[in-house]
C-alpha cells in the first residue's frame, strides 16, 4: 500500500518568520522546503523582464499562457525556474518585484495556475510548504496546518533588517482582501505568534504539534 507524502502547510503574513520555520521543520523531518511565494515572485519578475505593466491584465495573462514553470530541489530546498531561467534570491527579492508581486498574485488565473503547480510538487514528495493559502486552498486536507503570526511592528523591523523596502501594511491589506485565496487562518490550524519567540522556539512548537498529531 502506498503512503501519501507528508505535507506540512505553514501560512502567515509577510515577515512573520514562516519561511525560516518551514525551512527548519523540513530539515528536521527530512522533507523538502518550498516557498510558494517564490513562484509568484518568479512570475512577477518574468512579467517585468518582458516589459509588461503588472496592471495590464490581458498582457499578463497572455504571458502566463506561454510560460513554463519548472520546480526542482537542491539540498532539500525547492527551486523555481520560469521561462527556462533559474531564479536567484536577489531577483526574487528585488525592490521592483516587491512592489508588483501582490497585484500579480491577486490575479485569479495566476493563482489557479500556480496552485496547480504547487499541488503537483507536493503530491510527488514530502514538503513543508509556506505561503498565504497553503492550508486553506492548496492542501486543505492535510492535518498538519500552522499559521505563523507576528505584530506589524515586529514584521516591519524584520523587513528593514533584511534590507528589504516593503510596506507591510499595504501587503497585509492586499493579501487579506483579495477575492481569490485571501490570507486567512484555517480553522484547524495551530496559530503561533512569533513576535517574542526565537525561531528555535517556534520550530520546537511546530515539531511538537506535528509529532503529537502523528501519535508519536
């Protein structure tokens, strides 16, 4: 009898610490860490590279229809290539991408395409996938759902420490109010406020909950 891959869904707002937590949880469990936001950032980068205004919906959708995404893995971390171009962290975190990713990610057709890519990736291997709608939309059936939160002030400070020029308040409004796959807390997710916790403490809480649900 085949065993379904272990899928850990970790959601939360920007700069809540969910990426760090998901990466460490994946390493502890021997599964792949996947940053779903990297897929939206990769396509946003591709839109800008092609000289398309992110608000020009017909042009964005035309590009989406002819764009190939390729998901891979390197040292336990998911990788993404768009249009045959492997993405780097600097490209994905550029100021231009930061400014355009929320409106791109709010387009229903973009979300539909990338959610399908994420499901294919997760069904093929065990993953700890983080994002905005992993537990609510991408993998609603997984019993391992977590929502990592932090105060807006703490998240703003974390962004500045990373050297990223980003408006947390604006991102929160867009991500929470979009019509398709808004940022929400799944009813069966364990909420962890990381505002005054170390990454190690948050990871320990998540791992303890996973092992409890596994019956270990």
